[in-house]
C-alpha cells in the first residue's frame, strides 16, 4: 500500500481513469452534504491565509482491471462519493465558464474539462476521468457531453450538479477565487496492490464507524470486492442488483438491512443487533466454509424474493391475501419464520394450503396477543426459534403444538381469554380496529367488502350530552354505560352514512335510508335485529361478534393424544411444562 498526501486537482490532472466498481452503491450525497462542501470552498475563497483543506482519502487498486488500456485504470475502493461530488462541481464550474456567465482569468473551460474531467487524447469510454456505476455512469456522461438527459436518469447526479452551478453563479466570489479555493483541496492518495494488500480489510477499517454505509452495503462489498472483475459483474448483475431493484419498490432503504438481519436470524437462530448485522453475516460465512460465494449470494437472492413477496406483494392471490393481513398487523419480527415456511413450500415440503395454514396461525397468534395486551418484546425470540420446533414429517400438527404449548408471556391466548378481553377492550382506539372489523365482516364471504370505503360508527353516540331518547333507552346509569361501553366491540360498526346517522336515536339510525336495516353489511345486520339499544343488547352483540372472532382467529386445535405426544417431547428437552387444563376448551 502506498499512501501519499496530494493536491486533489493535481491528482485528477495526471492521465488516469477512476472506475467505480459495479457492486459499489450508487451516488447518494444529498444537498445537505453538498452544501457543507460548498461552504468549505467559500471559506477557502474568503480566507487567503488558509493554505489547504483536507477532504479525506481516495483508495483504489492499481491492478484492478482485467483489460489493458493506454490510460491507467484505477478501481476505486473508497472515496467514490466525494470524488463524484467534486467532479460534479468541476463540471458545473466548466459550464459557467463555457456559457460566459462569469469571467475567469486563471483558467478556461477547455482546460477544466481536459485537465480534470477528460483524458483529452483518448476515445470511447477511456476519455472520461471518472466512470461511475450503473445509471449514474450514463447520466454523468450525458452532462459532460452536454446531451439530452435520458428519462431513466440519476436524480442525485442531476440535482447536485445543478446545485453547484446555481451556487457558482450566485456566489459573491469570482471564478478566480473559487478556482483558487479548489486548488487548496488536499486528499490522501492510497494505492493498493491486489497481489499484496487485502482491499476488504482496508475498506472495513476506513468505514469502521458504519455511518456512511448500510449493513447491506458492507455485506455486498465483502462478497464482491475480492473477486476478479468479470466474476464481480456476473454475480452482481445476476443476483445482487436484481434484488436491490426489487427492494427499491419498498420505498425505504432500511428494508434491505432488515432483510439481511432476518436472513441471518433464519440461518443461525440468533438475532444480531441492528448495528452488528455485517459482523454476524461474516461469522455465518466463515462458519460455512464449504459454501461458495455464488451459493451464498444465490441463497440470499432466493430468500430476498420471499421477503419481497411477504412484505410487498405476492403474485399468487391466495398467498397475497394472507400476507396482506400479516402486513396489516406490522409483525416484522415474524419474517424469519415466514421465510422459512415459504422456502419449505417452494421446495415442495409443504403444500400451498399448509403454507397458508402456517401463516394463519402466525396471524392468529399475533392478533390474539395484541387483543389480550400481552407484551410484544418476546416475539422476536419466539419467531427466531419457531422453525426448530417443526417436525417435517408432521409439519402442521407439530407447528400447532409448538404454539399451543407456549406458556406465560409467550402463550397463545385461549378462546376464553381472547373472548373475555375482546368484548371489553377499547377497540376504537386500537391500532388494528379497521383490520378487526374487515375480518369480521368478510368471514366466509366471497364478495369481499372493502372497509376502506366505510367509517367507524358508534351505535350509541360519542356525544356526552346524549339526547333524552338515548338516556331513556340506556336507563338511569346511562353515563356509566356510555363511559364503559362506548368504544367496545358491541357498540362499533361500519357505515358510509356517518353524518346522516349522527347522534340520532337508535330507532332513527335503524330505519333511515342507509341506516342499519338498509345496510348490506353483516356487521349492521347484527344490529338491525334489535329494536332497542342498551347495555344488554351491546353485550349480546359483543358475544355474537366474539364467537365469530374465535372462528376467524383460530386457536391451534389438536387431539389430546397429539398434545400429549408433543408435550412429552418438550419435557424430554427440559422445557417448561404447559398446563393443559387452561386450554381444555380448545382441544378436540
């Protein structure tokens, strides 16, 4: 390794081509970071006593590429973001000169381009001092060549180049002063030799804080950096890039990191800390020396597609129906287990119906616990180890037993507990209220009702100043009844006539156009059979709905013989016994 402090412009001026490897992340500096650089340059322009400003290091491999050209080609390992940003600034500077918006005595537009942006005597791609990766490359070339920007352009490249151009034009400093400031920029030029240096170790040490790169970025570089360029390109294009494009659909860059964390959890049964996913991944790879880089990347790609299907959209309408419900519950901690059963389905170990059954068990387990107010902090460990409790020869029964035999804070609430909590819970202020009413409404229904088109209606109104008719209907304890039952299951329904129903009497709500008796919804038919609304009818309807809920979110029922078999197996492993009596009403 050779490390040299050097002037940035002199570094660029010598004939060379800096190539960003295909696996490196695309340009990602924001305007905030560009503004910080621009402020530094204006400070250098203002204060003539400042002789230098250190930018950081640019690390590259001297023998990085597999083809030989007349210009040295350097594979950039670290520093590509600042290198790209400064090149955008220089291109903006040359445009201002070329368009004669401002004058400069020190340097011409042609010299800026030939010294710092182009290898003047070269042709084709070799003429460019900097070759970016993916769509960044073509966008930057179009800027340099002053061509029309293509539709599929790199947004950050365009925005930041324009930012610098606008600031150069509007600056109170002359172009000569700005150019002199650029001449004060210093970098550390670090040249590596592929045959002698370990680029990955050096890269890790330079990015040890983990602030600049995501865990997924580090893992991608870990895989691809040590490979020959041809193999890098093949594995990146065939697997990693395709996966990144799919994850881009999730509109949140953190999903890729979360997937990698769930993947490691799935493979090891241990949940890595959020900031230690990269280290956990390296440990997993080192612990499986027989697996090739291609085999691991291919496996990551496979499970990444499962993750996308689960968290974005599955093309199979039957699977999408259950995954949509699970997404609604926001139960991300279940992803390691869901990917496991999805893989078993694609491998032919279980059928699609069995996959759906397994997912429905997850849905019921999570929702029942939410209704019963059981803390969620144990769920990540529960789902991390759940796949180990499955007997592949008795897949669904063993999964049901694993759920049914959980105790204490990991328990699967029984029908009795679920029913008891459901009828008294404040559901109006419950995050999953729309999901709850949607599922109750659409149980065993082929023509699905889209509850998004309806609003929540309180049958007994929320208005504390109830009308005389309502007070008479509820009785002398009307205030206590309204306070205790207002937001509970028995008093809630769906309607598109919320404003029309308003605080009217029950009789009017029942019989007006669009009222409960005129509604196509099952939830409203369960109201329309009553002629009065009071504490008894609220409780009676709540019991009807809770019985329906038990059918929607089913407890994992098994024969007593099977429960005994799996209980004995659990006892042999030294695990805590389950009290079967508490679940007696759910076993057949």
